[in-house]
């Protein structure tokens, strides 16, 4: 079984990068992205990362949602 975790990442206008949260689904990450984008000026993205199971290069995926 393969599992994904979606990480909400903020690239701050001041130049830093910060992890905002981790979510089990892309939809939850996108919802959090929309809320965060209204509160703090930064570039946000939801990035997928494997957390369980045997992964091969062909299985890797990069999911992104931008605001």
C-alpha cells in the first residue's frame, strides 16, 4: 500500500521557506492554502510526498496547487 501526505509550504516574500501544515488529502491542503493566502502574503504550494509503502521512481508524483 502506498500513502501520500500533502505538505502546505510557504515561500515568504522575505526569502524564507516555511512548512505550514500536513494534510491527508489534496483537497484539505488546497482549502488550507486558500485560507493561508488571505492571511499572509507569500507564495503557497501543496506538495505531495510518499510516507508509506515501497516507492519507485516511476511512482513519484508532484501535485501542486497555487494561489
